């Protein structure tokens, strides 16, 4: 989308404690990725709030070719006839455009994405601040370029903050792929396709609390540790970019 | 009592101070975890110092001034609602304003027979109190199962329970109406119908507590009329 | 001790915004009598309009249009298909219009907006009857291969005049469209050549359509939706204006001001001949503005 300055910030982690790591066997640490990044470089993170005027709050996130819009509606009347609840409800939905993937109509299954997003956000929202009502978080992936879920989660957190929903903290999410002996951060779709394992960490950066962590595939104990450090460091840097975005919007 | 010179812009999760020095107001909370006061909203940090004779010398910290979400009905709030349906025992109404502010999306309210007026509540005839389309001013009530006392206070402070979701102490069980609707009361002089159209489509003029008159046809219609002004 | 007149006191105790929600028609008519709209526009003026070409790289052509806060993303994907027996030298165009839940508080997941299929049909009819796309141009090998063109338009923010914004984004997407390169493979079938990445290894296949990467847009349709209320005509209504005054009229003209379509989907108000002529006059003025927005988008793209 338009209006982007060339100085879009990025949030690549810097791990000092792990310098002693032996160089990866397969490709070497100077391996350059399809988009020219090094293993531990994140894509520039372009974030903007208030992109959908019809919503209570909204945000647009563009990380490379991963482009997401999230709208937040409410607190509003709960639509489903449910029991009275003295805490608020969170409702999440993720969908993809038909042209988001290289082959038309091959968007991923979104039911579990919606539920994963719900679980990632729930812990950070002060649900008691809107009893009886519902906050709806709707995401549309305009283009799927890899690391979709962490970008959706990050964008959703920004939209919630924009909507004035009370939060314990903002939420940031970063994923890494394990390819052979290498750990690559913020992977592209192509990289996700040939990964041996993946890890997504969602956390509240200023409180140092993880709300969600998903690990799949093959991992060694040492690389799991390294991957966690990478994710947490990138999360905290991404958090700073998000706070700057919120402050600039005001 | 405002300390305006010291306004800092904060975002959710930013540290505001220690509970020994600050009391959290709107947009702030205490984390039991690390005994710290954090911001929960985006906006300007503002400090309000207590009155000189207050027992608690700590200033209250609030976060405000940024875009807020639309207002939500709360117990004790005065709302303006449009009556949508009148039945024998109750009337339904869409809440359109909370206080002076309009809601972004409507909330459904219910006025039960016993909440229409303060006296002779068993003799209330719903169809002689409201008609669909009437605009009413009403109070959002909340009560526990036994009596009609308002328990909830406005602008509650959210103390964090043991995170993530195990509530340490439940706030008293209260009902904000059924699963969806809010219970509304018009049982006060200043509450009731504030604007209504006659059968002829004219805005009627109130002529008593219980009647309004059409200016063009002179026809009188019964209503639970709100007393305006004081 | 009789209660006094409700209305006056009511408006003094609430914000303007609340009065607007309670008595929308009265609020708007009060403005219309002063020949101005709540957002400050004169009745016949459309909102600020922009078009940006090239929004998603996963599509072969895309554009984002904005009219006020109404925002649309249109994208085109092309696939090779076998043409039908009836039209062996023609391609095919499929238009769809989506209203995802992000765009409006009225849309909920799983419950598609009623308006979406209506607009999809209207857009499809307008684009095909305008003659903008010559389906014969979509032919690759007569009787054997032709382009199947999928045009999907997503409403990103719904604030009235959705058709106008959707049509503009579609025009933008066709303007931006780069037809992918295809070649004949060993089995004699026509396949897409993926660009860039592994171009070197596949270069031996001769591309079929290297010189033909752009569609020629014959006549470009532009539209203006108006709301009719009593004697007033409001150009380019917001969603609030649409919800209060329910009679719409959409005029589609091509770039040489020829009438492409005229649509008045019912509504409580009747359009008199003079009102219809007034709408066409407004639409002619609007075509110039839209043509300008399109030209600006093209020149911006050429700079990048």
C-alpha cells in the first residue's frame, strides 16, 4: 500500500550469548535467503493504525509480501444467545483473499488460525473491563508471504490498542523455521514449505510473559533454546516498533 | 488538582510506577506479579493529587485522551433508548446514547413492568406507558438476586487477578440483565418518555405525568412521561 | 408541574452526535435545507478519490481505490483454460465481489452481506456490457487455449457508494494487469512460465505471448451513485446517507460520456425525468474527476 517511507523499521534480534555457536554445516552463516536477508534478519515491519474507519479500531501490517488488515469492533452486544457473563468475550476470525496465495483459492484452513489467534490474544485483554459484551477481532490476509500467523497476531494487537480496548500489554509474535542446522527468523512461504520444524512465540514484551508458544517438527534442545532467544529478542524489538506506531498515530 | 505539565504519552504495558507511590485510575492497573502499575490504554498519563485532607497521599494515575471505543451501558448510567416493542409485561428498547454520548452500535434494553414507575408498580399497564418509536430516558439497573441495590460502581479499577485467568476474588454476582439485554428502569420523575410521535406523526407535547398531546389533532395519548429540567 | 417540551431539552443534554443518531432524518434535512451535507460537502460533490495501482504481488494486476473512507481492493489472477466450443477464440471473465467482516460492523463471519452478490452481478454486467474488455483478446491459441480471468474485488472499508469504488478499483486492476508469459510444454499444452526466479533453466521453451502483456482497454466505464430524497440529489452518498434516504440511482458512463448503464434498484422514492437528467449531468462531471484519478495512478506507477 502507498505512503510507505523508505525507512520502515525492522526488528532483527541480536543474540550476544550465542556467539560461540559452531557454524552451521549445510550452508554457512552467511547464507543469503531468497529475499536477500541473512538467517537472523527480519523483514522490515510496516505498521499503521486506523486503516478501516468503519471499525472501532484497526491496523494494517506489511512485512515483506505478507499483508494483513485487522478490524476490531465493539465492545458491542454479544450476537450469540449465551449465558450472562460478567467478563467480556473475545471473538476472532481470520480469512484470506482468493488471490492471497500463488495459486488461486489455495488459502490455508482458517478455522484453526482463528482459534489460535483467539488464544494468543485472550491472555492480554482485560476482559473484565467490558462485562456482558463482545469484542470482535477480524483479520483479512490480503497477501500471504510467510509467517502469516505472527503478523496477524501482531496486527490484531495493534488494532485492539487502537480501538481503546484495555490490555495488560501489547502482544508481539515472531516465528522461526528450523532448516537443517539453521534457524531462520521470520520465514517466507517458500522457506516454510521446506522447513524441518517451526516455532511461534507470542508474548507481552514489557511484562516478559509468553502468551503462546507453538513448536512443531524436529528440534534439538540447543536449537530450541537458541530459537526461543531469537524470538523473544525480536518480539521485544517489534514491540518498540508497535509503540512508536501507536505514538505517531496520536 | 491536575498536574498538566507532566503529561507523557504511553501505550498498554508501559510501566507507570509503583503502587506505593501511585493509585491506578482509568487506563491503568496493578500487576500482582511484580507489584507494578502499568498502563492498559494508549494515551496521556495524567496524575491527580488527592485532597489535602485525604488519608491516602498517593496521586491517582490515569491514561486518557486517545481515541476511546464507543460507550457501553453500565449499571447506574442514564441512557436514551428508542422503544422497539411493547408487550404485556415488558418493553424492548434500543439503547442509542449512554449519558450524552451516542453508542457506535445499538445495545438492547428491557423495561420490565415493575421498573416503569416507583409507585403502584403492580398496576402498570405497559401499553399505556410506551409505544414503539418513543424515545425514553432510563437508568441502567443492576441488582443481585435479592434486592434492588446498585452494587457496581462506575469506573471500577481493574486489579489483575492471578494471571492468566484464575480469578482470585469474584466481584459480587450481579446481573446486567439477561444474556444480552440490559435492564432499564424509568421509575423516577426525570425518567420516561422524552419524545414521542402521535398517531398522526406529529411530535407530541407533554401535558402531565401520564399524558401527551398531539399539537395538530389535539388527541391525548397515555405515556410514562419524563419530567424535564429541574 | 407539567413536564415541558421534550425535544429542545433533549438536544441540549446530549452531544450533536447523539442527536444525529436519534433523529437522523431531521438532522440531515436540517442540513439539506442549507444546501450542505453533514461532512461539509455541497450536495452534488463527490468525496476525495484516489487510486493506487499494484497493491498485491500475488496477483497479475491489482489496485486499491478510495472514495472518502470507502476503500476497495481489486485483484486479477489469470489461468489458462480451454475455450468453449461456442466461442473457440474467446477467453472468459469471472467477477466476484466480497464484503469481508473487516469492512463494516454490519457484516459478521459466516453471514455474508446480502449486498455482496447483488453488487457482484451489477459489476459483472457493467464490465461486460461496457465493452472495456474484448474477450477475443484473451485468446491464446484458437480452440485450444485462452485466458480465464478472475477479478476479485474486496471491500476493505464500507462507507457508502460501494459500486462506484468497486468499479474504479476494477478499472485500476485491469490497467495494472501484466499478462503472465506462457509457453507450450513437451505435451503440447500451454503452461505459465513463472517469472524471475528460475527463468534461466526454463528459457528453452519459446514463450507464446511475449509481445502481448497488456490488455487494451477499449472504453473505460466510470460510475456515480446518487441518493434521491425529496427534491434533493446527493452525489456519492456515505453509508449513513444511504441508510437514511433509501432511493439510489447509479449512472455509468464511458470515458466519452456515452451512457453504459442506468440503475435504480427500486426504493421508496420515484425518480422524475428531470432528476434522472440531473444525475447524468452530475455523472458527466464525475467522469472527469475519475479519469483524472486514473491518469494520476498511471503516472505514479510509471515513476516507481
